[in-house]
C-alpha cells in the first residue's frame, strides 16, 4: 500500500491507487476499460495513445488485483485473442474494504509489539 496524506482531501482514485499500488497509467487503463465495457488491448491502447505492450502490463496488474478479468476468444479460422472486462463496482468496493480491513488489523497487531 502506498501512503496517502490524510491532511489533504482524498478521492476514490487516491484510495484505489494506494490499495492496489497502481500508477496513473494503470488508473487510466482501468477507467477506460470500465467505460468501454468488454475490450481488447489494441482498442484501449489506441484510445489512450499508448503502446500496446504498455497497456498490456497495466491490464496484467489490474487482472492480478482482480479489478478486471481476462477471457480468451477463439477465431473461427484459427488463432485467439484476449478480451478484458472490469469487475462491477460492488466487487471492487468489497475488495478495497477487505484490503483496508486486513491492513488495519496488521497495523494494530504490529503496534502491540511496541510494549
């Protein structure tokens, strides 16, 4: 988890970036995917004017943190491609709340060791 300065106003973007260790591009990819619904890497890369490989790395991170999922589709004439879709907002919120709760418990237990 990254540090959030609690003296400044915070927004959902700050919390998501902090909890899942996302950078600005990861967050842009997440928002673009959420807006588009189901999408391929090429489409997101084109919309964000970024390299396909760069967007792919962000999608890997988002998939790893279960903010989105990847499905493999087969092409009739042979081959395949991957499609990404964001989890719904309720699942994302629950995941964030679980991370924060776990972090809080660990910090409380660690502080007890000071005695």
